[in-house]
C-alpha cells in the first residue's frame, strides 16, 4: 500500500471492515512471531480541521521516521523545486 503524503509503502496484512455498534472501550491485540513494528489505521476517509492542517508537516516527519526514512517526501521536493522556480521567475520579472 502506498501512502502519498508520507511517500511510504506498507504491507496490508489484514483488512477488517465492521461497524462498532455499541458505545464503549475497544481494544486490538496483535500477536507476531518476529519482532517489528505495526501500523494500525481506523476509518475509511481522512478529514482534517483547519487547525490540524498546520500539523500535517509534523505528522509526515513522524510517519517517515516510523518507516525508517529521513529527508523530504518526493512531493515535498518537487513542490519546493517548483516554488523555487516560480520565486526566481517572479524576482526576475520584478527586477528586469
């Protein structure tokens, strides 16, 4: 499974869809034969409030660190490159 924002790949071992019909506390138990990390997600659709959008860069760093990755995601590199080109073009237009 590819996750665009973190530019990470994960294995999708188990998918279980079910509705939680009762109020209360739920838990998930994981057993594994080998050591490692597990990534658990809940829900079907990501939805962020305006204040949460400001935290996305921090979350991306945390996701990449979890996957043992450093540096920027590909889309961040491309975005910064495009922003740099546009800024350079704007500066040239202003001063020429």
